[in-house]
C-alpha cells in the first residue's frame, strides 16, 4: 500500500502565488521520503495540505489510505505532524502538554500518562518534564514538539525541517531517532529539509521541489547516477609518470575524458567505484603507480544544480552559493 | 475523541492557566467591585429621592456581576489569539478532537470563572448590606444566568480571535461591545431615561438580562422578567455561537 499518494496537488494563495503547483507524490509504506527544496519552494504548504491543515486549491491526496478532503479527522488519527515552527503552550509543563495531547487523541488518563513518560524518556526530556515549557531551550522545545507528533503512535509522520537550527549534536540525535522510528518501528516518514546531506543520509526516496513543482524524484543513488559522471583524482611521483598514466587511462573502457595537470591526473568516467580496482592494477602494471587516489561521486547538490539551474541555497551551515542561486 | 470529554479537558487546561497566573484575573475581580462600591457610595443615598430605588446596593449588584462576567469573558478571545500565535492552536487542531471543543473549552472556563466571581460579588454585597429577595435559590438562578451570559459573551472575543488571530483585534472587539453594558438601566431605572436612551436600551438584550437578574435581588420571583432575561441570553448566545462557528470554519479550512 502507498502511505502517501497525491495527484495534481495544488495550492494557490491569491491570484499570483502558486505555492504548490500540481505535484504528484507516491510514497511507499515504510519509506523515509525526503522532500528537498529551498526557502519558499512549497514544502511546508505541501505538508500542511497532506496533514489536513490547509485545503488544496485543486488535486487529491490520500494519506495512510484515507482521503484528506473526504475524511480529515481519520487522517489526523493516523498521522503525526511536527510543523516547521514548534507549536507549544509555554505555560504547561512538557509532561502536561504531552498527556493532554494523548488524551485528545482518545487515550485514557492512564494510557496518556504512560505514553508521555515513555516519550519523554525517548527524546531525552525526562529531567525537565515537570518544568514549564517557557524555560526550555530551542532544541528542547523542538524535541518536545517531535514527541507530540508521536504521542498516538502514528504510522505516517510528517516532519517539516526537523533539524533546522539545531547544533550538530542535536541534529545527529534527531537523525538517529528518525532512523530508529523508521527502521525499528516501520513508520513512514515524510521529511522536508534544506540539507542535502540530511536527505542523502536518511531518505530512501528524494523529491526535489522548485517553485512549487517537483523537478526530480527518485532514490538519491539513482538521481546522482543520472548525472552520469564520477571523477577519479590521481597524483603521481613525477610529471613523467603522470603523463604515462594518462596515456594508459585514455584507453580504459568507460573513460570519457582524461585531464593532466603537472603530477595530477583527473579521469572522468561512468561508475567510478567499480573501476577503481582495475585502474590501480593497470597503473601498477604500467609502472606508474598512483600516490593518492580520490573517487568523487556526484552529490545531490550536483543533481540540484542540474535540475534547477542553481545550487541549493541555505543560509546557515554551508558557504554561500553562487549569486545566481539567491532569490530574495 | 468524544467531544464532551475533550471540551472538559481543555476547560481544565484553561482553568489551570488562570491558577498559574492569578495576577491576570485580579483586574476582573477588582474593577466591578470598585465600581460597585463607588457607584453605591456616590448615588446610593439619593437614589430613593431621585428615582425611587430604595435598595441601591441591591440595584447595583447585578451590574457588578455582569461587568465582572464581561471582563472575565474577554479572556477567552485573548487567550485564543495567544494559542494561535504560538502555534499551539494548530497542535490541538491536529488531534482527532472535534475542533469546536478547542473553542468551547476556553469559553467554558471563562463561564465558570464568571460564576465564581459572581458568587464572590454576591457575598461581598451581602456583607456590605445589600438584600437579596429570593434568597439562596435566587442566587443560584443568578449564577446560572451569569454562566449563560459569560458563555455567550465570550463568543464575541473568540470569534474575532479566530477570524483575525490578533490580540489587538480581540481587545478592540471587546471595547466595541462593552458599551452594551451601559446602554441599559445600569445606573438608574429605564423610566427616567431620556427618550433616545430608553429606545436604545429597549433594543439592547443586555437590558433584559440585567432586569431579570435585578428582579431576583430587589423584587422577588418575577417569571416574566426571568423569561425575558433567559431569552436575551439565548439570543446573544445564538448570535455569538454562529459567529464563532463561522470564524472557526474559516480558520481551519484556509
Ligand atoms: N498563508 C499564506 N499566504 C500567502 N502566501 C503563502 C502562505 N503560505 C505560504 N505562502 C507562500 O507560498 C510559497 C511557498 O511557501 P512554503 O512555506 O510552502 O515554502 P517552504 O518550502 O516551506 O519554505 P521554507 O524553506 O522557507 O520553509 C512562498 O512563496 C510563501 O510566501
Ligand atoms: Mg517551510
């Protein structure tokens, strides 16, 4: 069964803003689906439509087997949602908030109490659970918000940029938690992110959003492979051995291009990983052994660049992208 | 989730909020009591001669109760805007709870607070020397009426809050409706009003709520006055609940 299925899903705000512009989604049960796009590309709007918070302008969607327009209450029962902005009542304690959330999903007082205690343990909030949320740090609030999304044991979870703004340690903890949720409990995860490495590490399938449209979709490996070319960077003892190596490598099957620059040789070819061993052997036989060898595969950033014409532009966490990528 | 249980859970949450920040509730208790004492002090001794009201303390008692209820009932709208701004409203809207429960929970908490305040005002007024013609049963009826009025009145702020999400708008809405409490026989009987004010007061549902409550304090059981008051509460409630439902729809289906 498909966990999420959308056809022609569209949301316009007023006559000019096409936040989501007719997207089709098919997310298999048990997958982590990475929804990648830069600011304003329509990620949150998509999540809100799938989570029954925003009414689509057009199109249909089924989530966990239920139509979001025909039966939104049943969809809410089956999905967990952690929105981009945490939504917490600062006056309650973490425990009160989680227990109330559980009860509003129909749990008995006792069930809600046990479930809240368990989740507080899982997200590492047991020691602050009885303090007012007002005093929590940003990362702590985010973890509580995440726990809220899981309180009723949903089979499909939407996480809208769950790691944005977290420090590397917390980010890693969230990643591991998402993996455990997915691998351990089989929960389908719809994850939006601006971080390529996050999508790359976690997602079984990635969709790249640009200006309200999905411009590429598939497993990260396939998307990267579709770019075609890997590169192998070699350095040699002397220019002379580099030249000899370049001549030999030019004849190697699958090599598209060889560039020599002093003691360095760059080889461009399909599927570099499986060619590495043969290349090393060939160079040894030719009496020009490489001193260093680096295999570079296309990254999702290369994919992003190819399908959108610009780099993924994220303010924090990475050096500024070329100016063509900025849109605001 | 069952709507009644959910409403109650959210009422308890709203109530706890008040217990956690009691200072927010103080003005709601202070203002009506202050006006009560000051008005009685200023006009009480001439009320008999000026417009034939012997027990002005009793005459003013329901005014204080309504003023208190209106003040308290303003809280729901404001609190709702805070929930909307913090995103907690959406968190609640993502549960399987009927969304009306999120709204009713808040309104119900205010209505209960208004009843508690009404009880306190009655006790203080009695200590101050007011009489209460219909005794304990009448007090119970007055508190029930207060509950209905506060519930209905809180719908104004809640509807504005849901429609706009703005605390300023919720507050402004309250200010627009507050005069209704004074376009009524608040300080003197309607018979002594200027003609235009009497005409306005007779169109104002608050007039009938006030007269019904006042009859319990100063006159005794008056079925007609109580019936009119009850109809007025239901009328206000019908209007504000409709507005609230419309505003709720527009908020959750945007
Ligand atoms: N309620 C709204 N009213 C008007 N325009 C909106 C509304 N919500 C979103 N938009 C617009 O729709 C577009 C997509 O917004 P959305 O929040 O879905 O993007 P996003 O991919 O989640 O961005 P970010 O990475 O910044 O969170 C943006 O141009 C945004 O300004
Ligand atoms: Mg977003």
